[in-house]
């Protein structure tokens, strides 16, 4: 694994989306997948969102984590993400969906050189993979309208990097579609990777049980 030195201040801002309800994991809402402990691997026992945040912070100097306020797990989740080194953004707008949550974080970092958008239910991505994507966003030959995404076995994964020119469009997002329209309407630079973590998210208890087995 590539050694990660102290994150450079010129890198894009990380956005960790942690505002979903995770209803597929527990329809009753008693258990929140983001606060569940990882069952195996180097971060065994750590909450899912904490592990995802720590890995993103290992690659980037600034990470904004978006949390939906008013839920049963909001306080716990916010404390975990702050402990992991994130700036926690409690956004009531996130009730409208992932797009609204992402827009709130971009508006809170409007002067960034770009953004690396990650999901809090994907804790298995290597920091070196995140750094590679972040560096591609600000590479000398990359335009400010670049979009960079990892690809594993032909499948696009996360996190996705956006150049600064996409700031206004990201800040205007709403609803639950997220940035899919941008990915559909603009060229995407793919970085092929052996890191399977870029396509492994947690939707169900079975996903969590199998996540770190490889």
C-alpha cells in the first residue's frame, strides 16, 4: 500500500455524506448502519462511519461530513465524525436527499480547488486510492471541469472527484439524485484500480458481515 504522508493543503476538500437514513439496513430504524462496528479487518470494532472518515482524513487535509439532524443517531454520529477529524455539518436540507446534502457541503467550502465526494457507508477504500483521485483532480494537465472516478473490474465506484468549475452546479443540487446528472452529462476520467473497496458499500447487515472478509 502506498505510504500516505501528511495531507497537502492544496488538495480538494473531502465531502463525506452521512445523512441517509439507511432504511434498508434496519427498516425499524433501531440500528444505524453508520454506527455499527466493523466485524473484521484492520479497523475491526470501529463504527462504519468513523472508519470511513478516518481513511478519508488520512488522504485529505479537510473533510466536511454532512449529518442529518433530528434523527435518533444524529448526536452519536456527529460525535464520531468529529472525533475522526471531520468538520461536521448538521444540515436540515439533507432531509430532501443526497443531492441537497452534497450541495450544503459544497456551499460551505465554495473556495475549494475541487471536491472528493465519498460515502460514509464505504469504509474499505484505501487512503492511497483516495489520494490518487484527489491528485488527479488538481493535476497540472487537468482542467477545472475535470471529473475523476475510480473503476474496479469495469464498475465505476467512489469517491468521485470534481474540479472547481463544477462548484455552482454541485451547490445547486437538490433532492436525492446526487451528482448523477453531472456524471451523465460530462466526460469522466476513470482511474482503474485493484482496490475493491471503491465498489463495496453497506446496505444490509449481510453487506456489513461480508465487507472485510477478503
